[in-house]
């Protein structure tokens, strides 16, 4: 079936809550790992808004799917409480060894991360609304360039042009569009920073950073490891690249050399 032909209807929020509650209760009452697996699979097979989100992303001007996006922004935080109850039941199951053997230990590591990054007090819609507002704003931005009106992402190929003047003009055109939307972008960014930092502090963190890593599902590295990785790039890789560029610059006899898409190019003029 073609994506455009896939049927969509808004899910019944209250029915989904009742379904999740029933599955969780049946999971807790189960007398075997197989019964619990059956209940957990019933929940994980639920599709919550993926089709609506995809169609809204394709065209944020579509009034119908814009309304559906708003619906899910407001309803998903409510549903997350019900999903979390089942996740915690999984983690605390007396059949956990059998469940881990069936689903794999990685799932349970992810569920542990989810548990430590969740509190009912964090359930609110403001972050979702702000994120959707930014996505819609950016998706609707257009830029006048090369005699055409185009979406912002289409500037990408001009920003890596071999022609220095084209690159500069593309970045300047992009900057003008962002400047024209500066007030709204700044407002969204400021509200998101305050909202997310407040969420992090509710979990006992000094800010949002650790909660951000948890929400991304980072399960084998964190701030410390990424800082070491960045330092290693700066100390080990950057000098090697600089040497290669310098040797190539001398070979072809130009003052400066740029690298795009793993290819050496020299600037115009």
C-alpha cells in the first residue's frame, strides 16, 4: 500500500488509556512469563500517532494534520504515564530473567533509563508545544536565492559550492531569514531552555543535560566520555588533517584550501 493511501483516524484517547490499564493489570496478575510477554506485546504493537506525525512533517501547512499534531502534543504526555506503569511492571517482574531472555537485556537497560528520567510531575505539554512550534516555523521558512524561492534546506548545496562567492551569498541569505524570524526563534529557545532545565532540577540534576542524555537513550557513554572524544579529535585528528591540507596546498600552489565531501577544493579568487 502506498503511504498516501494509508488510512488514518484519530485514536480514542480514553480507549487507549483503558487498554493500557487493562494490559498492565493483566501483566501484574499473570502467573507465567509467557502470559506477561503476551500482554507486553499487545501494548508495543500499538501505533500512537506515527502516521499523523509523518504527514504533518511532510506539509506543516496542512490544517488537518496540524490539528492532529496538536492533539498528540497534548495527549502523549498523558499516555506516557500509562506506558510507564507497564514499563515499571516489567522491571519489577518476578519473571524478569525469563523476560530478559526473551526480549534481550538491552530493552531492560533502556527501561531502567526511562524509569530514572520519569516523574509524574514532569508530565506536561509545554515542551511538546514549543518543539512543534519551532518545527512548523522552520518548515515554513523560505529563502530567495539564485532567482528562486526555496525552502531553507535547499540552500545546503549552495553552502558547499566550490565558488566562494556562492557560499558566502548562501550563508548571508540564510542569515537574513533567521534575522527576520529572530524574535520568535529567541522566544521559543528561551522558553525551551527554562522548561527543560526545570525538568532536570525536578529529578535532582543541576540542569537538563543528564536528562537529555537519558531521553536520547544513551546507555554506554555520557558527558565525560564525549568530552574525552572531543579532546581526542582536537589533539590527534585535527593536526593530521592540518598537515594533509598544508601538503596539498603546497602541491597545487594556492593560499588556502577547503575540504568538502572528502574532496580537496581550492577557493576562487
